[in-house]
C-alpha cells in the first residue's frame, strides 16, 4: 500500500528528499502537496493526509511542516490517525511499537534530510507490539466515560 506524504511550504524540500528515498526503496507514494514555496496553511495538508488514511488510500503517512507541530495537530483531529511528532529514530520506532502510530510528523526546520530518512526507516521497519499496548490504543480509539471524567 502506498505511503501518503504531505507538507506545507516550509517542508517542500524535505518532502522531496523523503519521496525520493521512499521510491528508491520500492514504496509507492501519494504526494498530497504542497509543491512550491508559496505560503500555504499546514492544516489543509494535514487534513488531506488524514483523509487518505481514513479512506484507505494509504495505511501510513508522513506529515511535514516547519516544526512538525502544527501539521501533527491537524492530522490528529481524525480518529483514524495516530500521528507522532518524532525527531530521531528511537521515537519513530517507539511510536509504532507502543502507540501503533500510522503517521509520523517531522519539522523541516528542526530535522535534516538524513535524520528524517533515519526516522522514516525506523517507523516503517517497526511493528506494533500489541499485548499490554493494545488496551491503551483501544482507549485512544474509544475513550469511555470513566476515562474522560474529571
């Protein structure tokens, strides 16, 4: 299944680097934009990415903006997405192993291409551990009244 990737204007160059790496590794890619340096709003691209996960066009995604923070918030508005902001390979691997993240976010102003590729490689190579972690994922997906009560 292809991997969806989206960025705002601040991360266009990083997105191009990651697409090139993904394609060289044999992955299909759904490029959801943006494609230039003209200022755009990161929520629009985060929502495009979350829709690609929701409708099954992609099982995994990569969200990019200047810091990674804004676009990760946008992606996480969808109950179908568990987007983890990562900055190094261990957090990328743990996002999969413990949290069953299906999207990672990175900041182009904070993470260079080599580190971003290392994060993406760890994210794609790591399976969800299940077990005790599954209960927690279930709570993220369907919080009960007891868990949400103050």
